[in-house]
C-alpha cells in the first residue's frame, strides 16, 4: 500500500470511530437520563437491574471505550491501541455470534420466560408504582395492550391500553425484534 492510501485509511478509521464515540456519548447520556428520571420502571421483577437505563449505560460505555481506542490508535498510529481495538471488536463479534446462536437454540424457552415475567409484572400493576409506570409507558409508546392482548388484564384494561381494536401486541413486538436480530446475525454469518 502506498503512503497516501495508508493516510486515507488512517483518517477514515479516525472519522468513523469519532462518529461512533459521539453516538456512544449520546447513548450513555440518554441512559443516565433514564436512570435519574426512572421513567420506565421495572418490568421483570426477577431481574430488577434489567432496566432500559442500565442497558443503555452499559452499551454506551462499551461503544465509547472501543471507539476511543480506534480514534486514538489511528490518529496516533499506536500499534498497542490499534491491536486493543481489534481484539475488543473481535470479542464483541464473537459475543454477538454466540448470543445469536443461543437465542436461536433457546428461542422457545426465552419466549416462555419473557411471557411469564411479563405476566407476573401485570399482576403487580396495581400494587407497584414502578411497574405501573413501566406498563403505561410501553403500552402508550408501542400502542399495545398487555402481553397477548386485553385478556391479560384480570379486571379491566388500564387507560394506557389503546382503544383501537387493531392494537399491536407486546409479545408480537418482542418476537419480531428477536426474529430481526437473528436474521441480521444469520446474514453476517452467511447462514
């Protein structure tokens, strides 16, 4: 490779990692905002630390660290930082592939576990303000009602359930998201 090609590669790597670092900062900031304001509450009482704020803080932090290594390694032409950047990206790729395979293998168990956790959460709707806030936020945002529909609510559906008869179902949303992620991973792996 000529010197001009290496210089171009250096600045392209720096520029894209700078964009990812800024995105990581935004994700981290939004996660901290959600942790401070606690808008969504807890849906899974078996996993109380699995909140949207915590997930965003972790993801944002990882993106920031990896992108920082890429930025500094490329602009300073530091072999140690570039190798650390490569190793972290490799670990993330292997973790994603492993997670995709596990999600594919244990899809039915995961679906039933999520459905049980959400159904348990519905039973706590009237007794726990955090759970009430979480369900109201999600149902209003996704225009859905319960896990499988209004029949999940023992008495009457809360006001956050849409009145439109063509409501989306929360369980369908989770299944569709999981399906899309598996498709993306399969494309990456060439399966």
